[in-house]
């Protein structure tokens, strides 16, 4: 086994520090007793209590969570169906155009996507609000789900489906009882990716939002221009905890699924 050099260890430590040190600082300063976020005043949970009385931030956080849940679920459903169509139906007519439209949000700047959706909603005379943000986030995240599920379907052993159908299982039941459980880890991963991308989005939401549908990134961005408040650190820490809990839960579910599948094949 190759021993790790000091250069590799140092590079790894610097990389991890670059990624996670700002998050750690934010979490630590959410427990700062001082109102000035740049001055440490001791440990306190004061701002978590103050957060309970900040209706604007709580309302924005609730909107963000609802948008993320709706858009991630819709993107997972549409992305999974799209991946199945791209993998299972071969080179059908219009495949190149279809796949190009699906993958376009991966490389297209979010400003262009947001402006395009804004013009669409204005032309269709759609009132902007919760559902327009959810549609925009679904448009953005569906392509990520498609890529994740498609990579799993490409390596899928179709002889398992053929064996089930040879034993008299209809196609729909074969998909639900054989295919879907085997690709479930990819679907869960795609949902988690879509959920976290929706929580983080600012650009699309700023183009497609309307009265009464202010997401947390928009609220935070509008408030930090006047100075960072301790309540912002607290709400961001809570969201980090929610995202981390969701990721850990998804990892545990995937691991339990793999263990159960290994036991079933013995």
C-alpha cells in the first residue's frame, strides 16, 4: 500500500479547509452571544430564540422547503422517465433534439434560463409566485436527476427483467418489483441532488418569484446588503443541519437497500 506523503496530506487538508471552514465558522458564530457577528461574545443560543420571532425569515425558510420538496419530487419523476426513454427506446426520431433540450440547463447560465422562464410566464400571463418558482427549479434540476438515473440504467442487467417476464410477470409489475427497487439508490440520489440545488438557488428564484413567495436565499441576500444579522447565521445553520440529516438518511437507506439485496441473492 502506498504511503501518503506530506504533500498529499497537506493538499487534502487545505482542500477540505477551503470547502468546509467557512461553513464551520458560520455554525460557530450562530452561537455567538454578541450582536456583532465579527466579535465573539461567548457561547449562547440567544439568536435561535430570536429567530422564532423573526416572521420574515421563518416564512422564507418555509417557502424554500416547500419549493424544494415539490420541485425535487417533480424533477425526480420526470427525470426518471426521461432516463428510461433515453436508455430503453434506442435511437428514436428526434432523440438528439430531445436529449439536447434535457441537458441544456447543465451548461446554460442560470441567468439565461431565468430570463427565458420569466418571459414565458409573462407571455402566458401566469401570476408569478410559489408555483412558478417550483416550475423553474424543476426545469433546472430535472437534467441532474436524468444524468444520475441514466448512469444506473446503462449498467443495469436486463436479464433480470427478462427472467421475470419469462415467468409470467407483466411489464408494469416487472418494472415495479424488479427494476424500480434496483435503481432506487440512483433515484434517491437524484432526489437529494435536486432538493439541495433547489434550497441553494437564488438566480432562478429571483426571476420567477412574486408577492408572498420570497425564498430564503432571496431574503438573506436582501438583508446581508445592510449587514449580516445573527439570526441569519442561525437559520442557515438549521438548513445545513436539515440538508446533512437528509443526506445521511439517504446514505443509510441506500446502504440498507444494498445489504437487503445481497441477503436476497444468497
